[in-house]
C-alpha cells in the first residue's frame, strides 16, 4: 500500500471531509460589474458542484475517452456559454445592451470522492461603448440557475477614475469569487439576481486584468482515498470497508437520522431487542436503496428530474410518516395515561411495583417499517458521491460495498441506541414509583415522536 493511502486513511478516521460547501447538487454563480475609466464589463463565474458536474463532463468529453483536451474544452465553452450569457440582461441608461464573451476559462477542481467540480470564469463585455466623464445608470439581471440550489451573488466595483455614486449591491464580495463560502451563511446562501448601479465614468481604462489569476483550492476527501486507491489489494479492501463502517457509525452520531424518534418510540412502547434490530436493518436497507436510486437519477435521469429537487419531497414524505405514527401513538397512550394504574400481586418478582402501561396492541411490523424507512429515506450526499466516483473509476462493486458498509455502520448506531432505550426501560421498571412518571412517560415519548 502506498504511503499516500495511509495518509488518506488518517484523514478518514478524523471525520468526513466536506464536499462542496453548498452541497453536492449546487449550481453557483457570481457576477461583478466593473466600471473602470470609460469601460464597462462583467466578470462572471460559475461554480458547479460534484453531481451536476457528472453530466457536464459527459458533454465536455465528446469522444468519450475520459480525457479533456483543449479542443474539447473550447468546444464545450462555445456551446455552453451563449445560453448562460443570454440569461444575463444588461441595460445602460435604460437601453438593453447585449453582452459578448471576451474571454472564458474552464477548470476542474477536485471535489469529494475523487470526483471533479467545474469552474468557469468569463469576461462579458457590452456591445458598444459608454461615454467618458459622464453619469450612467446600469441595471443587471441574472436569470441563471434560478430554480437550482446554490449561491447567487452580484457586486459592483469602480476603478480607473470611475466612481459608483449609488448601488443596490455591495462593492466587496463575501465568497471570494465563489472560492470560499462563509460558514455562517451556508444555510441561508445569497440569492441576488438583480443590481442597480449609478456611476460616473472617468477617462482612463482598465488596469492590468486580474482575470484568471486565481489559485484553485483542491479538496482531498477522505472517502476519495478509499475509492481511488491505486492498488486494491486484499488488505486495502478490508481496511477500507472497516473504515467505511466506522465512518457510517460516526455519521449517525451527527444531528438527525431519527435517533430521538427511535429512542422515544421504544421507551414508551413494548419495545424489545428484536424491534430495535428490525429498525436498524430497515434504516440500512432504505438508506442503501436511496443512495443507489439517487446515483441512478444523477447519471441517467437528470434531464427529467433533478436530484436536489427530490430532497425536499423525500423530507416531506419522511416527516409525514413520522407524524402519522406519532399521532397514532398519542391517541393510544392518552387513553392509558388516563386509566388508573394497578399493581400485579400475581407476579411475585414484581409484587407491589407499578409497570409501564402497555399499548392496547403490541408493536406492529408496519409501524416499525414506517419508522425505519423515515430514518433512512434521505440518502447521505457523501455516499452518493462515493457511488458516482466508483462508477467513474470503474470500481462499481467496490463502491457498492463501501456504501453498504457505511449504511451498516450508521444503522448499527441507531440499533445500539434502540437497545439502550429498551434495556434502560426495563431497568427503571424494577424500582418502586408513585406512578406519575410511569403513567405519563409513554404519552410524552409519543409527543416527542410527533413533534
């Protein structure tokens, strides 16, 4: 095994490195209105995350050899950019002014799971000129990727003797031209699609262009060290699968994944170890199938349905399932909470001790499956990237094994939490109680599930 592989494993056990900050489905754009002297131009950047890049690279690689020649890149930009520019509308002093592409450059920074992202930087220039030493009103609207998840930013700057007297957008960006996204804004990314600018031009011109002088930041994801290892020897495969199992377990400990719901459900019901295991297995199966389905959509059906558009609907379905189960539990447990508790002297091991009031029916397989499906319905984006990366590298079987182990690790944690809840309930049943906690705890747990 290569030394670099062990280094990637060390990064792996430290935790999953992030994919694209705005998510693996995001399409991000940035426009900077530049007024310098008596010149005007728009510096435009597109940042495409891992999953949509898969389809873009299919178009870019015209001969299908897996390489991207300069001719293919030039052909792709000539094909792709006119439609992008057509959505960028510029008016100067109320007159619509078409934009032309003066320069374009494409780069492919490395993303998560050995996959690529796509970055396009362009200079757009208006047809015609503006007068020097005069005042102008500029309006820019950008209709690109309106319905896609992502960062959308517009700013305006002046130099070379020009002055911006009024602007609806700032002069400084907050994403460093889509290179670094502020952590505190990832959940509420910028969504700016219009800018109004009033300026006074000068008599100079643009200073030396800063176009395309950026340093591309390459992100090496810990999972990519597994999928893209040069040698898949038996020790590498075994260690990679164990690492994926560990990562899945760690991922399950992050917020979400139904841990609270599973615990609350089992505490307030006749939950057994068997039920906890069924829940864990259902989560594993649902999560794995969901990853495969999303990968299939990203590769073959993205023309008809976008993967990121499915996520809100999957979240809604998952929530409705849980709410339905929760309301059913609240109705049953409310009846038992209102009934008086009785001691059971015929049970010699529990004489004089109060028991948790049972539901009027044991836990059903339908409710267990519903809860398990809701917990695994939203596939992990990292696992989707691993699948797509494995396909791109021709290691489909290995990628599938990694995903299954990742799901098993995640479900193992949920199962463990369920078992802890089951045995904790049995432990507290041994103690005498005045019945208040025992009477209302199941109802409270049902309310937790619903909320």
